[in-house]
């Protein structure tokens, strides 16, 4: 299976987007922007187009084939993440409860942290039970930016250190 990569600039910094011929498999927050020398498949071009529309405020829901790799439990968590509406947040506890086991909060948080397709699988929409912004691989400042962009936060920061 061939893997293709492309880079894009975004308001949260450079992003590296990866795909197969048919599915998006990863989005990484990158430190640099590189030009890809390879031909990229249509799905990767479409993903970058949809991300541009999202960051410009036009797109609120992605329509892309995704192929995240993970355990069955992680897949269930990531599927639940995709059901969190644009402009909304839920807590890790609420996410665990929606999966039927409030005691699974740590496992839910761990699965959330292993999401390799952030923004599209909106792990940034999960916050602490006290409303604090915690746990985002792209950095808490980027999580805060994404939530402000979606209208899920007021202009005052909920950025708490834990």
C-alpha cells in the first residue's frame, strides 16, 4: 500500500496530510512546510481543499473516507468523536458515558490522544469535566484556537494548566 504526503499551511501552523490512494490516514501538526515531489491522489487534494474550507469558516463537516488504525475500542472512541457537532464540546467523562462505561474515562482519554487524524476526527472537542482544555497532541493553544474558530468557546480563554 502506497502512502502519499502533502503539506499545507493553516492558522494552526503547517500540517502534513497523509493518505493511501483512497483514504486519509493521518494529519500531523508539523514544524515546517515542505513541497511534495510526488504525485498526490485525488483524495489527498480533496482533503486539503476541505481543510482550507474548514479553516476559512465555510465548511463545518468533513466528507472524506478515513482509515484510522487502532484497536476496536479506539475505533469506537473515534467514531463517537465524529458525532460531536461543530461548535460543541463534551467532557472525557461524557464521552466515556456515551460508550457505556464512565469508569473507562482514562481509556477514553488515551484513545483520544492516539487519534492520528485530528481536526477531521475532532478530538479537540473533548475537554475536562471542569471546562479546562487538556490533552491535545497539537498543543493546547491550537486546541483553543480550533474551539474558538468553531464558536465553542467565548473569547475568554479556558486554557488551564493541570
